[in-house]
C-alpha cells in the first residue's frame, strides 16, 4: 500500500492505494540518486474505494501534520535503511578500497571521530 494525497473536486484527501495500481516514473536522472528509489509514484484513472480513504473529510493545505505523515514516513524509513546498511558494512570484514586498512571497522574516524591535523 502507498499513502497518497489526491485532489477531488478541489479538496485534498489522503488515500491508501495498492502499489500494483501505481506506475513508477523514473524522475531522478542525476548521478548518485538513481539507486535511491526516490522516484515518482503515479496513479492514473485509479478507483479508490471509500474504505481506502484515510482522511474521510477533506482537509486543507494548512493541516501540516497530515501532510507531514505522507512526507516524513518514507524519509524516516530511508534513513533507517541507510543506517542499517552502513552499520552492517562497518561490522563486516569488507576491506576499504585503496587503503592499507584491512577492515572498514578499523578506519580512524569510526570510533574516535576524525580530527583535522593542526596547521602551523
């Protein structure tokens, strides 16, 4: 399911739509962003039954908390996923590329924090 905002007769609603009914448009065509999954979900001519309307009454754009849920949920999930991936990488026996270190966990900035050398 995907939580989407939709406009009906000039009013905004929050609806739950099965992802099978959606199309992913690959809108992030820039270096470093293609693998994030941060593309656009598009629902064209999708019939949303009443039981899938999460906000039954129309809400206004000033209702920030309702919009925040639709925006912050994926961001928090992506951040947690990135943290899990980095934690697993540093816990593994992976060797850092082009360094003398034998494991990612041995890098100097990991436990003590990297500090810029003093300048004279």
